């Protein structure tokens, strides 16, 4: 079962920041937070991941609270092409499989 | 382009038939994962292979099987197909090293299977 809770849908205006929240209140010290997105029916696309520090890459920023029980994915300047389903996943680094278990995600709609 | 290649992209077959889906992982990746995505089930983990051996098994039906070959490509075999097997099947791959450091899993574009 997925260990995260995300709002089913959100929207934001093009050019504005999109802030997607994720709750993972039962996260353990061995678990990373990963974000993927799926545009229409394409293959899920890796966005970013983190353990306890905030992370930033060319796609997004990941803000993890100090207690690690929640995180926020930030798309700084959303475009129409960012419309997708965004998945927040916790991944156990002690699990030898390192598999990803997807929940239902957040459907983000970027409005013109 | 993730570097993970899946064939065929689309496949239509009849109930009771058998199909094979093929996946070529990214160069250097030893792990291959298979996922199923149907309209009412979301992305479901099926099975994982690492360097030719089964590493983890998820919600994979007994009618389904997979293997990973010495050249690291993988095949997912679906037999006695039913209408409910119609779905998008994704393959993903990752490199693994001793001491997990958050290595990323990359997904292919999927194989659309329609059972009629």
C-alpha cells in the first residue's frame, strides 16, 4: 500500500508556482521521498528525490519538513506542459528491491 | 527519452491468446521492473529482476511470467488473456550499487495491450 497522502487534484495558472503537498507521516529514517509525474499515458517521469534536506534541480524543488512527515514539490513557473498526474512516493532504502509503489497521485491542471 | 525501450507499442489480441512484451533497459542498468496500468487500478508493480534473477514480486497473476536474459533485456509473457488484462504495461530500469544511494528508476513509454 502507498504510504503517502496527496490531494486528488489541484490547479494553478500558467507562469505561477505550483506547490504540490504530500503527507508521509509514517515515514522512517530509511525512506526517501520521490516524485514522479505522468503526462497523459506516457511513462512516469522522474522529477526529484530527497532524504531529509531540501533539493533542487532543473525541473523542481523539493521541500521536506524537519520532522520529515510531509513534503512539497514546487514547480517554480508552471507551464501548460506541466499538466500531469504527480506521484509522491516513499522508497525504503533497506528494501533490497528498491521498487516504487505508486498511489493515486495529484492531478495538476495548469490553466492558461 | 528515458533510454528504456519497449516493444511493441501497441498490440491487439483475442481472449485466450498469449503475448510477449519486450523491454531493453538503459545501458548499464541491471534491474528491470514491470508495471501494469489499467483504468481502474492505477500503476501496479508486477515483478522485478536484477541481473537475471527475480528480486521482488508484486501483484502478478499466475498467468503472467517474466524473465531477464543474459544481455539484460526482459520479457513479460501474458497467457490465457482475458478482457481485463487490457492495460498499459510499463517497463522500468535502474542501476543498483552496493549501498543504496537513491538511485533513480527510469520508465519506458509502455506497451498498450488491448484484448478483444
